[in-house]
C-alpha cells in the first residue's frame, strides 16, 4: 500500500533556486538545468500513473522546489511541518492554503522543528530521523500527530553529516531498503533486507519508488544495476543539478493515494 500513489503536488523551481542551501563548495546550480530536471521529474511521475498538480514558484524561498520538507501527506490528511532551516520555515505557511484545498484534514506541527526529508514511511510506521533539521521536540510532536491518523512513529538517529534521513535511504519494497553503509550498520534497519549503495554512489540512496517503478539518479549505474538484479523496474533520472543543492528524488514532490486508509 505504501508505494501506491495516484496524486502528487510539486512546486515549480524559482529563479532563486540558484541560492538554495548547499553543504557543498562547488558552483551553484543553473536555473535552466534545474527547470529541465524538474520537468523530466514531473513527466516521470505522470508516466508512473500519478495525477500531478504543479504549483507556481515561490521566488522568496530558494529551496521551495523541495516541497517534501514542509509537509507530510497520507490519504485524506496533511500535516504541516516546521522545517528546521530558518530560510525554509515560511514555506509551510505558503503551502497551507494549497493543502487545505486538497485534504479533508490538515494538522499542524506547533512546536519544535521537523523536515519531511527526515520521515521514512515503512509498513510498520514512520521512522523519524533526528538531524540538524529535525529536533527531538519536533520529532515528538510529529509522532503524536501521526498517532492521530493511526501511523505509529519511531525516532531514530540520522548519520552525522547527512542532511536528512532519506538522503541516506529509501524503502524500495515492503522489506527492502536501499541505504548507505553507515545506515546499514546503524541497526535501524535490522528487520529489513538491504541493498547498500556503493561508496562511490552515496547519493543514490535517495531513490523514489512510485507504484511499480523506482526512480534512481542516472549517474549511479552501479546502484541501478543492483536494483535491477533484485528484479525491480528502474527509471534513471537526471539529478546532477539539484544534487548541487543536496537534493535527490523524494524531495521534489508530495505524493499520496486517495485510496489510502490504513498502513497495512
Ligand atoms: C535544503 O538544504 O533544504 C535543500 N537545499 C535540499 C533539500 C532536500 N530535501 C530532501 O531531501 N527532502
């Protein structure tokens, strides 16, 4: 059930995306190439069977293209989060009216900080990674809100130096995680089978399964091969430019199924 999606919301990249937050020292991304990568991403979502709505760009928020971070969505419910980067916290307020138009129930995190990139949904519940963006108070408040919609939550540690929990892992089947070596060794996935990304392809760990297809960065051929050997349908995606501002594939959309009721 957790890989079944029929709807997605994305936000057009703003020209200010060139000033997006980055932990890297290289050149900033080009707006034009980010826009191309984003258009390819929207096409991929549609070809995976999702109805995608594209919201207009928010120029005053350089990272607003990463719409996964200010909200969580499930079935007919949305949870507005409080993103942990000072330049991003206002994104949630801008998203609120859009979510109210589309979801019957909108809950709000009122305290602490939490980014959607730190939330990994599994068939057993939500793993919430503590990181520089998600603090213990925020994780606690989000756990309570998830409890209101019947999703149990478990708070885990994100490896030091990693932006988000999902920068280092993705669930690609009910019992199979794609992750970095440090997360594989951390014990948080002891009940899952694991595909560990090669050391040269750390960023491949942020993949995205949509229905029966897994989107993976095209610059990660070894990981693509490992997943195909597991029998998965993999669609390589261009992510080099958004990678310059620490992003991957899950962060550019909010995805849900209007049919979702219970986790299992
Ligand atoms: C940021 O630092 O917030 C953005 N430059 C990247 C956010 C990526 N989000 C995600 O992986 N969920």
